């Protein structure tokens, strides 16, 4: 208990850099191992997937969530404005909702990709992540997996466009817009855009859970999480 109190006092005075040195100097019999800290961080990320990412798969999981709602890319903002000017606001709204539906459907299919990615991560620098920013574990996960996840996620998004009918909706939208006199014709790659935005939304929600676990002891729902994150309190 005295060591824990002393460690907390050091945090207030010296910050994370000095705290790292103190943690490394703790006797091995009383300190958590690198593996335990790594496993605790994996549990935090797993919680993010289970508690937050799963919300994105529900109807309006993206569309009604201000943190991750997918807005139109610049190329399509002109389409949106153009359609609304000629009284087709409902059609414009339908198009925006369609791309969010695509992301919601795709995340449902691709969740195992994220779960496996978490399992495969080796936290060689686990203590630095633990003592880092509120989203340090999420940032680490993103840096290690984003490219591979994108490559796996992109065809899922493409299939989801057809599954939820977003491809037909946007084909109709763009054709109507391109028929407006004197407008610049558009044909953006929505699959690529929505893939990037969907991934961004997933990591945003994982970060929400990580931040909660770091700040609120009540969200640490396992003994290991309580032990590991007590080190950064």
C-alpha cells in the first residue's frame, strides 16, 4: 500500500516519463509483468470492440452517432447542395443515410477482423502504452493494423453497398445531379471513401472505451484490468 501511495505521488510530481522509471524499478515480486500489462491492454481493446464497436452495427449506429456519422466527401457536397436547391432534399437525405447504412452493415461482418488483430498484437512496449495518452492503446492498434484492416475491409464495404442498395441510390443521385444544367459532372469512389470513414469510426469508438477505462475505475470489469490500470491512476 505504501508503494502504491508513493507511486501516485510521483505521478503528480514528475509525469509519465519519470513514472516509467519508477515502475521499472519496482521489485519484480510486487510488480505486474510485461505480459500481464499487455494482456490487460488487450482486454481494454476487446471491451472497446464488444461495448462500443458493436453499437455501430445497429440501425443508425453510424447515422445517429455524432462521433462517427459519415458525412459526404467534398466531391459530393456539391451534389447534396444541388439536389436540395431543386427540391430533392429527401433524395439527398436518402443518399447520406445509405452510405452510413453501408458502414453499419460492413462493421457487422468485419468485427472478427478487429478481434483477431487485437489477439495478434505483441505489446513489447506495454508499459509505455499504459502510461501514455488516453487513447494510446487505440493509437497503437491503429498504427499496427490499419493498412491490413483496410485491405480486408474494402471488399466488405463494396459488397455492403450492393447489399443495402446504396450503389443504386447513389447511381440515381449522381445521374440526377449530372443532369442539372451547367454543373460539373461527378463520379467519386465512394467505396474507398466509406471504407476509410468506417475504419475511423471503429477506432473512435474503441478510443471511447479506452478513455473510459482509464478514467473510471468502475468500467474495469476484470481483476486484471483493475490491477493494470491502477498503475496509471
